[in-house]
C-alpha cells in the first residue's frame, strides 16, 4: 500500500468514525413499573386537559389494543389509557407528567402499567397466582387473559424489553381494596417486590416502591380503614413509601377517585419519586 492510499484509508476511517451515531445513554430514559387493581388501571373518564402530554413521557403497551393502534411491547405517547385498552385516567398519568416537568430536558420517562380491576394482591404472587386466578369471577378471568393469564409475568416480560432502552428507577403500587383486614398484605407486597428485584436484576437500595392509600374516609371511602395496613408497609419493606390520599376527591361508589383525585394523587407519587431520585 503506497503512502497516498494509506492516507486516504486513514482519512476515510476517521470520517466514518466521526459520523457514527452516538449511542443514547440509557440513564436518560427512566422506566417506572406500575401494578395494582382498578385505581391503578384508572377508573375516571378523561377530560380535554388529559389529552395533552409532553413527548418525553411515554408508555409501553402491555397488550395489543387494535382500536388504539397499539402493539404489546412498543412505546407510545403517554395519553390515557396507560393500562389496558379500555381503562380511564389513573395516578400514573399525572405521575409521569410531574416527573418530566421537573426533570432535566434530556430525561425521558416511560411507564409500564399492569393492573386488573378487583384483584387481590395474590394475583401478582409469582408462585401461587394460578390458584387465585382460577377462582376469580368470569369477568376478571377475561381481564387476566388479556395479560396472557399471568399479570406478574407480563409485567416482568415488558420490563425486560424496556431495560434494553432505559433504566428501571422505581415501582408504583395501588392496591388493597380487595384485601380488607388482611394483616399479611405487607408481607405479600414485599414478596412481590423481592421477586421483581431478582427477576429483573435490580438493586433494592436503588429502586423504591411507592404505595398509594385507598380513598380516604373524608370522601366516604369504603376501604379507608385499610390505609392503616398500607402505612405499615415501610416497616416491612425498607425502601417503600406511602402516598397519602387525603384531599383526593372520590366517586360516589366509595372506591374510586375522580379525575381530579387521580391528578392530585399522581402528582404526589411524582413529587415523592423526585425527592428520592434527586
């Protein structure tokens, strides 16, 4: 190879190297896992203001939704519904909005929401969910089937896909209405959390879990008494925090929040997570 050919080859190599696309930093894409029952899925009708979302806030569809032109395992703008194909507004909507409003512009936030209305926490028990699912009413079994028959496994499956793009920074939980007077609830939640840490190779010290209270007695919450158990969670699960539902308006059924209630609760989830990751 003569000197001219050598110089040309070196120059071309340098140019190609300088033009190569820079790989995105995974840490700039924060992923949050969300699970629970109907309040996590979202049980309030959306309003005009809820259709406006920052492009930095995205959701991964956890099932195929042909009417929404969504495919399982793909990212989309985080316009509700964020759980199943027919859900409404949820705390996750304004959790994500709060996050991107307060994080540096280079940061993107993605959420993965797996929630089944009316389910007990046992549905997310990795080893024993089947017995509960088999005994569930027909309408719930159809809901469970939308998650491949195993909501926990679907959450893990989608989380592993998301880990190719970003970093899991936290977990959001809203559940408890279907486990009234369950003194073992905190231990069951910890077991689910521990399984997620192992299955997704996460560090418990770096991934907090935020658990929201049920509708408060202030708004005639039928399950408000269960909040005493939710507030015991940090005693069992060190890196967990409780999100208050005080002042979050509820619907007449005494179980679900109004759209405004979800917005307030979601912002509180976001504010707490921001305080932890910052």
